[in-house]
């Protein structure tokens, strides 16, 4: 049996550990990842393994220079240029005639490969994907299957998008016929190209759920976790060291004056100074530790030398590092290969020092030399949020501005609320943008609707609004007010967490424009669409006094003081509106959106609405022979591209004033009253609920949808109950579920919410 080990990736998220080595050579308890993989193959009877190589591939070939490891023959296949997962496998397996295994070279597992092969053959599968249930599905490609038959995929989704928690492990059994689907010499990927095509052609594509251990070593956190799992026996594998106690393995003599606390691995030729304390750590070969060192929850790689009084807690110290006296390394710090750290220095939590650097004596290193980020930052529904000047500081705002360059915008428009904290954070953010060479524009106190309008005029790709109070929100949107796609979010989060952006040279900073006329340009646009005289006496209501002062002249101009009173209420950001006629006739924002859609339908066009907007919109569209296109809160792929394209022209979706004028305009033009227009709307009411959860959301969603609802790879699941509809989806952070029930009756909608919420809470008790 033959196997292909994919080992060509650069491992950027593991840097600086992989700054000098390929990921398969990263050591786990003294041995490279590649050896653990080969041991597993040998255990299940494989006789040949072929490495696909690109990044620093010669180092892997040099490790196995005899083209042999224990009882398995080795081959090496190089990519002259990136070919993707499928392209490199086709090149390596060109002469294969039997089923073969594909396995990632940067993951640790103890899968029962013999059972997988048997399953594959018994089911006459052309391809079998080994899956594994995971806690957090957002970093994985997910597999959706029915009785082992694969029915869909979802690639690294937001919690909003996933109902499955079975990850594609990157371990496949393939029939050689699959190779015919892969073009020669082209970038081609299994997850993106081959498997979706097999699904479309209804070929024998199967899923095998493994219960064994699997850890994708994608970042430094999982790199540490793998080693703890090896020492604790969580993963079945060989540890090349003498077991001295439960969880303690050593290839060196440990002096009596050295304290070792499990789990620990001690490599060959390790020398300890007096009174060293080693707790829950891995010490690799040829390491020399000075006296009174304290190494806790850390990984110390080959040939490291430390002087006396060194304290390392939760750190990774790469090969050939030299650490002088009384140095302190804080939690989650990483020291790159061949770096020298001067005496009495401190490396703070989360800091990564690149390889071959020299840290002077007596300093505190609080920022990365190349990569930064202490806590993983995620984008929520309200953007980036945190306590003002604690989580969201001017320094953090500047880094956020730098990270925006990862979206490759041609221009970024930035505005803020009218207070000192918002102004300070906005200015810092703009400075960060400029430092990467990207042009930006300071739009001062423009509201979100104003900012969206400006972005269209200036063809700016990205808009940002800073709103600071006790807590700060940094809202980042695309030009037309649409939320960032999942792909954009991941790029942005990568910039925030791993500083994956470039710094401009001193003469390459981006131009910062000063937009002083945002109000005037916005008012001009509103005046242009309101060249009519309304048949209502319009009264405006808004908690934002500045916005109210901007909008009042526009609506006063079209108001008829002798007519029936219409109260229009805007939210503080100006993005939503509500109408009230008299005391009892109130039209909420949802109904106003549907009124706007009626005018679109009457013009012979379709409309686009968010995926979680009530389905009453679809019934209304059908009455006019038109269609509603749905776009997602966080698009995971291009499946909603048409809807997003349509939504770009629907300014009323993000602008309450525009929405109000749009409706009043067509009522005046068609000479009908608001009541007459509203009579065309279907009866509907919706109840919204947020349910805080204590387990991964996909666990709950997958149980709820079995035999009850309808699911897809969009956002969440829906239930149709007696002509009523319930939508249930996760929030972006995965710690709560958003619940929306829709019915003709508000009481029924509330009751449906109560029922589903109770069911969710019952399920949490069982998970």
C-alpha cells in the first residue's frame, strides 16, 4: 500500500518556529512530526510513502537521505510552482495503479487506517474523506454527510454558517481514477475543486468518522497541545525516551537537585544547573540550562543555552537561542531560532521574536519584532468591540488600521462619534492605515449612512466608523454597507492577530484626505431624491441630536403642515426608521423595507434582502411575479453573490432617511396613502431572541435539525411549523444563538421562540 504525505506548506501561522524549517520537521517531544506519520503508516502495513515538497523541502529529503525509514521506502516529489493539494498529489501519484492514502504532513493522529481502507473498499468508494468531530469548526473545512455519503461541504465557516462539526482532516483514501479529474500543472485543490465536482457528478464520495486522536498543527497553541497530549497518553504513539514516572520521559540523567513535575520530556544530552525547576515542559536535545532556571509549560528546542535565573512560563524557545542571566519570558511568548536575549530583559506575554535577532540587556519587549497579537481577536456582529482604553486603546486602534491593509483597499473612509475618545481612536486608526501605504480619508463625524454615500462617490472599498463610550465599537463594512465576507474577515483577523501586513518605507506612507463636507454631500443626495411635496405633516424623532439637525431641513421642506401627522423615528446611527400615523398605526422597519420593495417590484425588478429577513418578503415578491435574493450576514462563499450585487443599489437597506424618502416619494408619485400601500403587505410579525449557550453551537444545531428542519450550508437552520417559520443561527463568536420566529400573530411568534429556546436549553444539559 502506498501513501502520499503532503509536506509543501510554509506554515506561516507557526512562525517564527517555521521561519527556518518546514512544518513536518517541527519537533514534538524530540521527534519531527513526519516521523510520527511514518510510524502510523508502518503500523498499518504501508510499504511506500511519497512526500510532496516545496517550502524548504530539501531539509526533509536530507533527513531521510537514504530514502528509507524503518521498513518503509520513501520518495520525494517537488513542486516547481504551487500546484494545490490535488495538483501536487497528481504529480506524486502519476504511476499509481491501486487505491492510495493521502495524509497531511503537519498533523498528528493515530487513526485506524486499516479500518478506513476496509470501509473504502467495502463501499466501492472513489474517494473516502476521514472526518473528525471538533469543538470549534471555524478553522476547518467541514463535511456534511448522510449515512456516510457526503452531501455537502462548508469551508472554514463562521459559526453563522455551520451546522456540522465534522472536520475534513486532510486524510483521504483515493482511487487512481480520481487523478483524471485533476488538470496537469495547474493549481488544483481537493476541497475547493475535486470533491465539489465529485459531489456535483454524484460520484462515490464517502465520509468516515474517526474517533481516534487528530490534531492539525495549525498554530503555536496546537503545537503545544500536541506535545502535552503525547505525554499524557491521549494520542497513541511512540515516545523515544525512557519512562521515569507517569508522564515523565527522559533520555538524560536528571540530577537530584533538579525538580521535574509531570508531564515532561527530556531529550538527549541535556545539562541542568543546580536547583532547576521543570514543570509540564518539553526540553529537546543538547540543551544547557543554567542554575535556578524555572521552566513551566514551555517548549525548549535543540541546542538552547540559558544562563542562571531564567524564568520561562508558557513559552516556545526555538533552536540555538542564547538567553543571558535573569531573563523572564512571559506566557505565549515565542523566541525565534538563533536569537540572543540580553541579561535582565523581559519578553512580555504574546510577543514573538523573529529568528536571528538580538535583544539588548535591561529592556522590556512588549511588541513583536515582526509578528504581534496577545489575544486572539474576532469580529462580532457589531464589529470589533471592547472596553475603551482597556481593550480598545489608541495603540490597538493603530494596529487595527494596519490590519485593514490586508483587505487591499484602494481607499478607506473613516468617521467617528462626536466625543474625545472616538476622535482619538479614529486618529490612531487612520495613522495605522497610512503607515501601510494605503490612502485614507478622515470623514470626521459622518454617520454610517453618510459614510456609505461618500464611499460610493469616492469609490472607496472599505468604510470604518468608530463609536466610543464605556465600550468601543469599530465597525468595518464594504463600500455599499454590506458586511465583510468570511474571506475578508479571515484576512482582517489574520492582520490583527498575526500582523500579516507590510509597513511602508518612510516616504511611502498613505495620503490622508480631510473630508469636511460629508453632511453637505449627504443632504444634497437626500434633496435630490425628495423633489416632491408629501401629503403628510412630518415630525422627526431621533436620540442623536446632531443627526436630527442634519435631517430636519430636508423633511421640513417636503412636509405639509396642514395634513395628517406622520411621526418618523430614526435610530441613533440613522440606519433604521419607523413610521407612526396617529396613536395606533405603527409601521416598523421591516414593514417599511417591504414597502420599498413594492416599488422595486412594480418597476419590474427583483430585490435583495438579508437571509434572516422574514419570509413574508418572498410571498410579497411572488404576488408581483418577482423574486427576493438573499444575502448572508457573513458570506462564506460566492453563493450569494447575485444577491449582494443587487443589494448594492438598495441604499434603503442601510439608511433610514433614504428609506423614508424613498417610500414617501413613490406614495406621492402614485397618489396613494400610506394605509393603502400597507394593505398590500402580508400579515406578519416576528419575535427575536438571543440565547446564550455553553457549548459549541453546531452541536445544538445538528441535533435540532435531525428530522425536523431543513438545513444547508448558508446560515443556520429553519423550521416550518404550521405556516410559521423559525430561524436559528449562531452569532459570530459562537457563544449565543440568534432565534427569529415569524408568524401572522405576534403571540404565536413569541410562543414559537419560547418553545425553541426551551428545547435549546434542554439540549445543552445533554451535550
